[in-house]
C-alpha cells in the first residue's frame, strides 16, 4: 500500500525589532514597552494573504540565551521577572479577511507591592489550522483507491516582547572581545565577533554599526544590524555580524570602530563603543 504525502514546513518566527511580515501576517509594532505610568498599548495585525486567516493569541514566557536565541521558559529561574501575571489583552482570537487588520489591546495591572524592575513576557500569535474543507484529504491529496493520503498544514506563529517597567530602572552596556573571523569555503563573508555586556535592572536595546577607517580618510560603514537586545537578567550576549565591505575596501592598516546606540525613535544615543586596531 502506497502513501501519498503532501507537506509543508512548520515554522516558528520570533520577532526582533521594526515593522515586518512573517508569511501573510504583519504586526506593528514588534515590541511593546510600558513605562511606569503607561498602562496600555496596542498591536496592529494585518492579513497580507489572499484568504481569511485565524490566529489564536496568548501570553508566553521566553528567555534569551547567551547567544541571543529566544527559547521557551517552562519555569522561572533566579533573577527572571516575567510579566504574564501583570498583563491582560483582548481579543484572544481573531479572524482576518484578506487585506484587513485587527487591533489587539494590551494593558498592565500592577499590584501595590510590585518590586521595582523590568518584567517581560511575549505576546504569541498562532495560526489556527484551516477547517473550511479546502485542505481536506479529498480536496488536496485526492488519493486513489488503496492509497493513504496525509496532509500537513504549515502553521506559522510569531511572538513579540511585551516589557513592563516599574520604578527607577537603568542600564549600561559595554562592548569587548572584538575580532574578525575570515570567511569559509561555504560562506566567504567575514564576521565581526564580539560581546555585549549589560549591567543594571533593565534591558538594553539598540542598533549596532561598524565602521572602518585608515589615517586621513573618511570612515566607511562595513556592518549594521538593527534592533539588538540584551534582556534582563542576562549580563552577556555573544554576538557576530557579517562584514559587508564596499568594493576596494581592505581591512588592514586602520581601525574598526563598533558602536551600540539606541534606536532612532529613542534618540540614537550612544550606549557603548569599542575599537579594533587592524595592522
């Protein structure tokens, strides 16, 4: 007996910074911050696809690893402060017609005894499987007599951080450990490797820009990554950036400068800077 298999890839997309689209779902903003007296915010969802889609919405807890990966947090570890018990949101499920959107409203309720600090969870959007019959075995696979048909639908999910701050919070950042790793046979792009250190009771979040300069010449930008975070309680993030060298640029006899600054909407304030001398 033969098996007829029609399948697509199961994907989970975690969001970092800016307005963006995942499959047919667009979210804006992709990061929510509720500072002290600010108790409410909203997220806009837009269906950019060609058919109606349903998304189930929930609050989940996630932690950041030392390499920046966002993973599920099944239990609370020392130093972690999640926001799930502080947040309420509506609606819990939405069906979006093609080209149309929906507003999800989020609010924070702080108990009187809440300790000073930063609390973070993620707002999760999970696509609900199609139940209108268009993806049924008969409609999609059309198995012949004596065959078994299996259809796996791609369910795309996305999550955005929701941060609640209470009381006086502050953080500083430093950069160190800069070095350049040459490209490999498979990936010829050289990489800038470094570490971001965070200190304080709130996260740091911003853009990374690397410039290279030789004596007497104007610096040229060789790398840029937007929307990079180091979340509480992490004190360190090991990072790497691809170096996109302008034609004719050779990384020698000069200085590479790496800057970590707040996002433009936060004033592009310098958070940290480090240099690497290249002989």
